[in-house]
C-alpha cells in the first residue's frame, strides 16, 4: 500500500493535480512549476529536466518524490552523487531536512494527493470488471483512444525487440539463426512456443546447411532433434527410414535430441500437433523460404503470406503424427489465418528489431505498415475490449490491446495507462452520477 501511495504522489506531480498557485517550500519560498519534468522509469531521480521557479530563481534540474522526507535517507540518496542534481524534493510529509552527498540542503515542497485521485484509484483497482475502466471508455475522445493504441503497438514491438536481441545472443549473434528460431517459436502457436524455441536453438545450423537440398534428411534432423524418433518401433516404413537416417546423422555430427516430454498435446487440435508443424518447417527450410532477407525484403502483405504457403512431404499429407492418420478435409498447408499469425508474431517483430539494430527507420516503418495491413486478431482479450466499446481496425490495434491487457490491466498499473488517467481524473461519484442519468 505504501508503494502505491508513492505512485499516486508521482501521478499527482506528473499531471499537476495540485494547486498551481500559492505553493511554498518548507522554508517559505514561493514555487512555480513551469514543467514537472520527464518521468524517469530508470535508475536516478524520479523526474528529469523539470523547470521550476523557486524564490524567484529559475531552476532546471531533477525532482525526487517520496511520501516522507526521511525516505531520502532510507533509500541512501544522501550518499549517491546521482541525486546531487535534485533541485526540489516533493513529499507528502516533511519530517526532516535532506542533504546531497556534498552536504547541500535541498528545498522541499509538500504536496497532498487529492482525495478524489486516491478514491478513484482505489475504486478502479478494486473493480472486478474487465477492463476495469469500461465505464469511462465511451467518454474518451476517439483521438485519445487512437493515440494510446498507436503508442501501445510500438511499445509491444519494442518489447519484442528486446526478446529478439536476447535470442540473437543465444544464436551467436547470427541474424539468420535468430530469424529461424523466432519463426519456429511462432509455429508453436502459444502452447508449444517454448518447446519449439528450445528445439530450434538446439538444431545444428552448420549440419543443417549441408543437407538443405535433401528434404528427407532435413526431416530426419528435425524430428530426431525433437526427440520424436525415440520410439523403438512404429509400424511404418517412413518412420523406420527416418530413424535410420537420424542414427547416421546424429553420430556424424555428435547430436543429442531434446527431451521429448517438452511437447504438449493436451487439448491440442491435431493440425497443431508438433509433428505436423515440424514437417511444415522442414519443407519451408528445404525450399529456402526461412531466409531473413526474403522475410524482411517485401512490404507487400500478399507476397509475405505466400512465403509460408507451402506443402509438406507425402506422408504428412495424410498424417498428424507418426501414428495418427487424418480423415479427409485437411491439407498439410498452413491455413491463411495461421500464415497471418506467423507474419504477425515473427516476421513483423524481426523486421522492427532488425530496423532498430540497423538504425533504419524505413524498416521499422515497414513493420508498422504491415501491422496496419493485417486484420485484427480474434481472442477473448479483443472480445472484452470490443464489449467495452473499443474496436480493432487492424492487427496494430489488436496487438495494442493485448499489450494493454497483459502489461497494464493484469498488473493493475492503471496509473501509467491513459484510460486509467481518464478514469482517475474525474471527481468522486462521477460514475455513479453517470449511471443515474442513464
């Protein structure tokens, strides 16, 4: 609770939800807040580059915020030179003087959290609705909604860029390997994503490259490394031949399969069985479509989707696994909806991350354009927001709402959400009055 109260004080300062006139330091000097500064989410003072007039003197510097002045010492800011740039200490309770590491006394300003802010925040964070702010959403200007969703879609790509850069470290800084692992993870379609990433990272890329032209050998390496050729006997000649090829290749390259128990099958549709997905990846690798330059070298969504529209070898035309033969009505190809998910969850983030790596705004802009060209996703998160009045025009919007839900709503981080701001800034009883009027 203490931490949330400090967050509310940050929120009050950031949005200047306090009287802007008659402000005095604890020494009686008049304070004018020209700019509260930029909220700093990294190490160091809470707000950077604030512009303040204190006692008639203009100051440009940093602001630190605590509930009590003594927290300055509890957090050891008095011995940290990074806080010597603080020109104002904002507190709710001024219980002691505060000093820099050089012994300089810092002016302090008492600011109270407005009662309506804390009441509305408690009401919002305690709501059982999904989303919690649904009552105020119809009143948020469309421009504000669009602006927030645009920011969130970029934030999601930035988050995925960090994941891709970490993956690149595990791939020995190879962008080609990073692209393969990223696409492979997407072929897990959620439930088997971690298993596919583990499998793809374990694959011997050097050995694979020597056998790319032979689809059967690619399949033997793919299924063998997945641990799916460990059964002693399956009544099928194809399986037996794969086992023999895998034994030869594993000895040749000193390979060890991953633990096959990582693969999940419970409540999984047969077309999503890892066997079928691995067979699709084997064909894509064999025909050279899992190539970074091909994936990020086009801005045409149709051509991009066609990269993943490929067939599978004969056995997988009629099987979901080595022992389950499919009935009619399904082919071994990726469905159009699955192709879109692969582009959305692997190609677009790769393009954005590679653009960031190259400092190439053309590539990052192309990634955003592709998001706008893809249709919105359909899932329970999108359904909840649609019921609350927020609709999606494209995958950029649906990705934004997923980011909003997983990073803000689920964490009850309403203070950093623009919809939460619209809710909290209203006077107490606003929502009750609105419901009565309706």
